C-alpha cells in the first residue's frame, strides 16, 4: 500500500506560510477557481481523520483548489480567518470566505462543498 501511494500526487495543497497562502488564494481568484480550506492541527484527532476524506473529495472536484492549513504552523492565516476550533472548513469564492463549517461532519461537508461548487458552476454558465 505504501508504495502505491507514493506515485499519487496529493490534490490537497499544504499551505506552508502566510506568503504561500496569499499566493495560492490570489492565483485561484485570478483563475475564478473556488477554494476549500481545511484548518487542522497535528494534535487534533478528528481533524487528522478528515485528511483522507478531503483527498477523496478533492479527486471529485478537479476545478476546485483544496488547501490544508495547520493552525500551529501558519497562525497568521488562522487568526485572519478567525479560526477557533479544529477541524474548520472554509469555502472561498474570489478570495472571500462564503461559508464556514466547524467540526468533523463528512456528510455535511460533502453537501456544502457540492452546493458551493454547483452554485459557482451555474453562475459561470
């Protein structure tokens, strides 16, 4: 199993700094690409458990940028978006948060992201 995963590039991009956050969000905004952000922490078990779920979702939405932010590593971004608990999922359009979901609730996250992406796709059409 380990060997198989090495060849698969993650669809979820890890944000390393507030600079990379600004760059990624600006790039997505310029492309008209919606962004889904997973705020996590290494010590938060529910948050860590959501990682593979998010990867799976990301595979289904190739036109969406999925980001993961460790709140302990990139505190500025977590503070700027007023993140108080992990996991928190933020849906962004044109660089602006439009929805926030706190907690590890896979079905609700799937539903919200699905609705969010559909609204953007129909807006573009």
